[in-house]
């Protein structure tokens, strides 16, 4: 080995050793504030998973999630991808007009998840006889597919939603695809995040009111609470000079006064938390972020109690449900480990809504 190669080898080994040591001594994080998600946990070794390749896959995810200076490497990779004219980074498509889209794939595992969810919904109604609604919200990648780069992979979410609804029994399904498609030129999805905006949520609320036979409230003060929101898609893609999103709230006396909100760890007088507006996860302004259970008591006096079994798409919807119900109970089954059927009976729930976005369902 000549001197030049020897120096290169020594430098390479030194860097490798430093990074390896840092990876070992720096404590792992459970949650990524930048990406707004739980990071992979170190997998337990199982012979069966080693044989099937699942252990290696889990280990690979764990190493990727906890590699030292991960956020910096993602940013560098994004700059390189953009310089090369690529329209995808870290499973996020870079679309037109500042829109970002997460790659979504329908797999064999997706079919099982769908059937499991439908079984839960059907079983809930059969065992409680409580009026039950099911609302599957399509994602931006489908409604705004005209903004996708060429050759982007996607699938027909409307067909999938209809197929899912067809598996339900005695459930009142709500299809919002058409109304969202008809308003796709409006600001109904965030550009940098996977959620709908307040304008999109209001359209969904109107469709829910039609199905539930209730009168929607139409008088609001629309207020921009931040114009510097960069959501989950931006966190993954790490695009330089990405256009920021606005977060708007529809305020009126029904969702700002006479409110008592019981969260996992605190009780407040609001469904809005301004503290999050100074943080990365600004979407958690609505309903105080992810909780296993939230109970909201409003100033309505109609004995109507709504249980929302949901993902985070329901958080931004909370500002509208306050208009029509005396109590709204939100349960996230990712964190809530008890029977929702027993919960509904014990709390004298009058109506139940299962609300999920398609990406989460699959």
C-alpha cells in the first residue's frame, strides 16, 4: 500500500471509528421532533424473524432512524437530489406549486389492515347498536394528482374507499371524494404535511352534517394562527427554500367559550394550544397533539355525545364538532388499549364516528 492510499485508509478508518463510537454513546431518541414521528425501536432477536428476513428489515430501520447527525445527512441528500433534477427524496414526491406528496403503496398487508378495521367497525355496531358513521378521507396525492411529477406512482383511492365501504354492515358511510375533488383548486390540503387544512376539514364537516341530519354552523371568524408551518412531508424530504404552509382556525363562541378539554395529562379550557405554534409540530395546535383519549365538553345542552375513533385527521375537525355536540370523546386506538365498546356504553355515547385517512387505513 503506497503512502497516499495508506493516508486515505487511516482517515477512512478514523471517521468510521468516530461515527461508530458516537452512535454507541449518544442516547437514542424515541421521537423525532423534526419528522414528527416515533423512531424505530431496537428489535428483539428472534430466529423466526431472522429466517423470514423481518429481523434484518427491523434492524435496518433502527440503524437508519438513529444514525448520528441523521437530519444533517437528509438535508445534504435533498440538496444533491434537487441539483440532479430529481423529483423524489426519501419517499416524498416533489410536485408542482410547492406541493409535496408521500409515496403510498397498496400491498397485501394493506388488505389485512382494511379487513381488520372493517371488522372492528362492524363489531362495534353489532355489540352496541349505537348509530355508527364511517368516514375515510382521501389523501392529497389522489385529489391533487395533477400536481404530481411525471411517472409518480399512485392508485385510485376513490375505488378503494368504495370497496371498503362495501364491506361494512349497517354503517352510515360518508363519501367526501367528490366534494374535495370539486374544490381541489382551493387550499384544502397542506403543501408540506399529510393533513387536510381547516378549509378542507370544513368541507368534510358539511358532508358529515348532511349524513348525520344536523345543521352545520356557518358563522366563523377565520384567523391565520401561523404562516410558518413545515409539516411531515417537508421533514422527510428536507427541501431547501420550501414554501411554508398557513394554519387557519375557524373561531366562534361554540369552540372558544365554555370549553373543558380533558387530555391524557392535563385539563384545559380550550381545544387549541398556542404553545405548539412556536414548535416544529404546529399541527398539534389542534386538540393538543396525539393523546390516547380526549374528552371535550362544550357549551351545547342537547344531551348528544359523539365518540370519534380516529387518527390525527380528526384533530383539525374538532373545531367543527363543538358546534353540534354537548360532549365529544376522541379515542386513538394506537394508544388506547381498552374496549371502545365498553367505553361507549359506560359514557352513554349517542353517536360514533370512525374517521381515518386512506394512507393510515392501508
